[in-house]
C-alpha cells in the first residue's frame, strides 16, 4: 500500500493499486473511491525515454522490402523477359532472389555481386526446368565477369542448399543450332550453304551423342563440342560443296561466335570418326583422312553403336603409363641447421652498403623530373 | 546442409569397399578372386549368411598377389616388411606411417593391422592380386582391369628376396585368424596400390617477437618486401624448397614443403635466419594448417554420373571448371576429381585424412569407370 495517501471521501489510508482496462488506478479499499487515475502517456513524455537505434538493428529491415532488393527483383523480371522465358520461371527466380536476400551475407554484398546474383537466380531456375541457358549467355547479358559469376553462383547454391541439375545437352543442341542462320538464303549465306533445319539438327544431335560416348564432352565446356558437331553435320549433308568451307567461315555465315576450343574438338571428333571408319570394311580400303571421312559421316552415324563398341573395346585415350616412384624423404624435421647454410642467405655488410646505395640511386633517378 | 544421401553406400567400416560395380568386367578365373566376389563375401559375412566360398578365404582382403604360391607364409611376412624387401610390394609406399614409430613398432603396427584385416589371405589355395599400377592401359571400356595387369609389375628377382624375408618377432603368423574384421590401426591402402603423394604443406609458427621487416629485407638476400603490395616479407630457401611469409607481428607462414618434417625443418631454418639477423626469434606453436595430396587412379571417370549419384557432396560445372569438386564429410576433405583419373585431395590437417579420403573415394570412382 503506497504510503501517505488518504482517501478524500472516507479518509482511510487503505489505498490499493488496481487496474481498470489496463489503466492503473489508486482505489480506496473501504469506500471504493477512485483516488487517481493512470496517466495516459503522451508521446512527448515517452519520447524522453527513447534512444536512437540504427536501421540495421531495428526490425525495419524485415518489415519492408529495401530499395536495393526491389531493384534486384525488377532486374530478375527484366532478365526473364529479355530471355523470353515462360512466365512461371519469373516467379521462381524472384522467389530465389528473395530467399537469398534473407541472408545477411547477400544483403551486405556489393552492388556488383547483387547484380550477378540476379543472373544466378535466373540460371538456377532455368537449370531446374531443363531450359538450356549457359553461363556465358548470362554473363554477356549482365556484362559480368565469369569469375565473379562463378563465385556468386557457388556461394548461392551452397547458401540455399539447392540441387541444381546439369545443363541438358540435347536441349542446348536444339536451341543453339536453331540460332544458326543457315536455313534461308541471304547475302552472307550462298545457296549451297543453306540447309534443312531438321536434318541438320538430328545429325548434330547424333554427333554430340557420339562425342559424349567417346569421352569428348566430360570435363569440357559443352558449347564448342556442339559447334564442332554442327559444322561436321552441315558439311556431311552436302560434302561436295561444303568441304572447302572452314570452321571459321561456317560460323561467320551462320552468324554465330566461334568458341576457341571448337577447333580442337573438331579434330578430336574427326579422329573418333576415323577410328570408327577403320572398322567398316568398305571404308578401310578407301584409306580415309580427316577430310574424306566427312563424306561418310552418314554411314558411320547409322552404325555408330556397333562401330564405337568395336573401335574402342581396347580402351580409349591410352595414357602413357609412367609409374612415378614415390620419393621417400628421410627428413625428421629436427636435424641440425648449420651456420654456413643460414649465412648463405644473409648479405655481407659490404653488400648491404652497395644495396642501399643502389636503392638510393634508383629512387633518385625516378624522382628526378625528365628534362624538357 | 546436405542430409544423408539417399543412395548412400552401405555404412560399413571405411576400409570396406562399399560400392558394388554393376557390371563385372573381369573374366572369372579359377585362381583369382574377382572384386565382385570379394564384395559379396564380405557382405555375406556381415549378413551372417553362410558364405558361398570356403571359410578359409578372407572376405576382407581384396588383392594380395603372391607370385610364388607355394610359399604363402613367407609372402605374407614379406608383405609386412615395410621397406626391406624389394618384393611385390616395393611400389607400396609405407612412408606415410608416422615417423615417431620406430622400425619395430612400425612393423608391429602393420602386422597388427594385417592380422585384423587380412585373416585368411594367404592360404594354400589362394592367389589374390594387388592391383599395382602397371604398364597397361586401364582406360574406359577396358576389360583388363588393373588386376590382371599386376603381373607385369612384379620383378622376376623377387622370388629370392621373398624367401629371405627375415622373421618378424612379433608376427604370430596365423593366417587363419578369426574372421571378425576390426578397424586397422594404420590405414594401409588395401583396395589398390595407389597411394596419394603429398604435394604441398602449409604450416604456421609464431616467432614471438616483433620484427622490423625493412631490416630483414635489407639484410637477407632471399627476401622480398613490397609494403604497398603485401604487408609481409616473402622469403625463400633452397633446401627444402619452400617459401615463407613473415609478418611484423612475428607470425610466419611456411608453404611449399612436401612432407610435415620438411615443413618443420624449413620453418626452423627461417626462424634461424631471422635469429641471425638479430631478433630474439623463438619457435612456438608450430602447426600444420593444410596438406595437399594428389594421385592418379589410372582410368577415366564419368563425372556426370558421379554428380548424379552423389549430388549432395559433388559440384560439377563444366562451364566453370573441368573437374568435379567433391566435399567429403568424413574426413573433411575436398577432392578435385578429373575425367583423366587424376585426383587432388586438400584440406587435411593430418596425412591420415588424405589417405582415408582416398580410400573412401576409390571404390566410388571405380563405379564410374567406363563399363
């Protein structure tokens, strides 16, 4: 009971604190008279008790979408539209971006990283729906460095604990080959170079499958293999006119960039085809080389399963068998270290003086302005 | 993060080969044990079924080839010799055994592990083989696995050395020990003769005194110091060929050594150089921070398949990097696996972790060999 209070009505000192609708009141327990009512706090009085809190420590972050996140989400939608992805992809990519943004490491990242994050979310969405989008395409669109992209991508996959399937090769072949401008005559595409899309697609697909079987695809970037396969498919469909065309010329006509490893992949693929040709009796007598084998690609592909089995039964990619004998060192780590050995690494006083003089001279030379 | 894989290998002891290759590429030979049968045998033991083969045969030892079948006892002993014999196992490098062990203890440890794991290996009727790296190609599509090629590796002169193997005092030489497998103490590579070689060791040590880097750079020939680029002196010595980063706080990082002892010796040499320059350098808290090893399994690996079945641990992005990054949980090691069969293991604090990781990955890789 608070001391010193007296009920104005009955004069008793039995005042009790009671709350009426959460408003505290002092009430006389004898006569029930309300002595004082709770003071409704005013913001003015309360403000005296307030202290400053930084935004990052308040709950404001969680309650509203920050401008940076809004911009990121807009970028995700824009990127999906530029790539002409199906509408459902947009929502998934946006959801991934929001999920990533929950993590403080992403929230505090540099703008460059947030920009690349947009691409990563779109890439993951596409990969999960077997949409053949390459990292190269995204990096070109975002003007991003592949190194930065790869770091952010790996971090995002780990952070969100995602299972991202690998690039679907068949889909990539279809999309990539469809982008070749070889299916209609134009100023840059002579009549003899025009090809039927379906025929070229199916043959390219078969060649890519062959490359996959014969270990030309594992560990390598998929696109150069497809370029080389498309070139061979195109050449083999009309070899008489097209054998004279080089890979570079082909890519130029098709209005497609020539990836640098494509020429090596082409040589490797031709080597595989030559090996297969050796298994066919009527081709063995022809003594084919890398140019003439192109004419017979149709036949080789027709029988590719048996030919591959026959040609590579003794194992492919023979590696020179060098057994490196493990060098057994007998160092214990506690050997004595001779003074002379250490001294060989130290400069003599004369050398120190010379070095200092040379250093000073060098600095003087660089600091002297060039004479006019 | 990743939970237990759905298609995890059976949770057996780490040295037991967990993964069964689906296709058996090896020709069944009466005298030889195929990988498949060995695995089935050890499964049978685990399941308490009647093993289909003779109970004398150890389900645990995969391949220990004896060129001289009439003397299985001596070959068993010779297998225990770490370095003396130039027998079949001359290529098996046992230098990974901790150097603190004396020669006798070493043999004892090896013997103990052999006892516990190779119980019935050398019986009269058995001939099994150690798939030592041989001169033959074991690329994809090759039916001749390393098993059938180990013969080519053996030296003809070994027969004599095997006979003259000195008797081990600690060897009780009862090859017909109990069948119950126990975890070996020292990880001898049993599934293959391939031992990862250490390529780089990173260690740190505290010299426990403040250093004047300018003075060190001036007085030492083998030091470079560019404060605008990096706030430490980079010092190199020729033997062991290593590089050290020496900071003004007195802490030092030593890299480039090929073994723990070499790293320690090199760190001591750097500390001695700093001492000779007039600083009261000490040698406190020497610690190995990272070890990198590499080896070659000698067959091509289908990385696409590996990432499908072990996707919780693997990351394979051919657009970014040609190798598959496998993050093993136990031991905590990161492996870079390449299509050529080369494997790089890193992140170890102890040599045994590298060996253990390779023991774990080898059966998995064998499953993705060209079938």
